[in-house]
């Protein structure tokens, strides 16, 4: 796939001694880049969705972890590792649902343990190298997801997507959007329906921006429009990403994904979830145990800074929902399509 300007977006970049992120809270109005030089700023950037999307959160956390450990004293491994655990625990509190955050930190801690006989200064260099590897691997993985997923897209296809799963949400290309970018690049006649994705509008602010940059035909819809489009036969497939997939195939993704999956099922439309293996959590048997992040009232009591609900209105604002695996047609991964029974087929994938 050619590296056109749309897919070449780097939402995260390591620059010599700090991280530069494209602050997604300003999009689509302004392209603002912020330099992050300490773990506290990285925690804030993840929490406030300046950097967001499961794989991107994992990458950002990996660099944030390095920023958090790089100044630690280098006299004893034992006390160094106690602090390392503290930094990882702190970063984990930024956002609970995307397993990629936990996965990346776990990988870095395991790497540190594997090198515990080395000088701590050297271990720190290895941590930075591993964070860069996680970042590079994600770019390759997402490209592969696009190459695998494009096989499922018809020559002429209307695709419905939710939230943002593009280059902004990953190292590059994206997950569900990688499939869309690849289908367009292959000359398939695709049209994308973009759910605006209440309340933070990742669909209208970010996905529409990425698809416009790539000149991919699309229309923005309100979340509640999806049902009538599907019923009248205007959607050939639903394609989304995920923040965490349990071992049985239950999917946690942006709030509003579950109703889409039910609608797709009811209307005999395939519902595909595009994920890197790092999003599959084999430690959780099913989706009931996936921690679901609840966010602040003002995300729904305000719109663009104006109050849209009476003062002190109480809210329930979960950022994600869980789609039972029975509604998922298949998972598009870097190792190919995974079909039911998911439990068994995931096991094979991780062998
Ligand atoms: O709250 P967000 O914007 O981080 O939520 C992101 C999503 O729900 C995406 O669909 C998911 O992380 C997959 S990103 C490739």
C-alpha cells in the first residue's frame, strides 16, 4: 500500500528524548502537536483522549513508561523494580478498558526482568528500544490487518463503521480503517457510513477527517441513523475495532457498538471486528469481566462548552459496551480471519 498522506499520519512519534503526539482533542479544526517529556503528562494525555484508540494507548503507555523510569536511581535492581511497578500501576489507572495498555506495560516489565543481570542504565536503554519495537510492530500489524480484511470486502461495498480506528488510533493505518484504506487502494468501489459516535464524536471529528484526507467516499450519520440504513439494505457490512476481546470472542468497543451488532445480526449483515492479537485478552473467559470505563458528566451535559442539560443532572456515561460473541461474524487479525468457535480458534492463534 502506498504511503499516501492519509495513512502516513503519525499520531505518536519518538523524538530523541521525548514523545510528540498529535493532540486529537483539537481535530478536525487544528493539527496541534504536543511534546511529552514526563510520565504525568503522558497519563494526562491518555486520560483526556489526546492520544486514544486501543493500540495507540498501548504505544503511548510504553513511551510514557520509559519517561517514568529513565531518571530512577541505578544502584539496586530490587529498589529499581519496585519503582518500575509503581510507574506501571500509575499508567494503568489512566484508562481501564483497552487491554493494549496493560499488555504493553506487562511486556516491558517482563523485558526488564529478563535483563535483570545487566546494568540498570543498560536496562533503561532496552526499555526504550522495546517501546520503539512495540510501535513499529503495530504499524506492520495494522498493515497486515488491512491486507487480510480487504479479502472480505466486495468489489462494490457499503461499509458502516463506528468510532475511530484509523492511523490516529494506532501506530499507522489502523484496524477497521486499515481494511477500508486497503479496499480503496485496491480500487474497490466502497462507500463508508461514518457513525458520529456520541458523546466525544470520534466518528465525525476523526474518522471523517481521515477518510476525507484519503478521498474515500463517505457520509457522516448520527448514531441513531444506522438502524434505518441497515433495514433498507444500504449497508453490506459493519466493520469496527475493539478495545478488548475476551477469550470467548465477546467484544468491548466504543459505546454503541452492541446495538449495531444486534442490528447487523437481525438484518443478516456480516459484523466484523478488526483487531491486533494484542487486543485479545485470553485471561478473561468472557466479556462480563472486562472493566468498562465511566467518564465525566460534562461529556453529555455539555456540547461544545454549552450546557445542554439542567444543572446538576446526573449521568451514566460508559465509554464502552460489550457485544456478545454470537453477534460477531469474524475477527480480522494480522494472522488472518478468525471465525467461530472463537475460543478454540483463538487458542490456536496463540499457540
Ligand atoms: O475512547 P476511545 O476513542 O479511545 O475509543 C476507541 C475505540 O473504541 C476504538 O474502536 C478501539 O480502540 C479500536 S482502535 C483501533
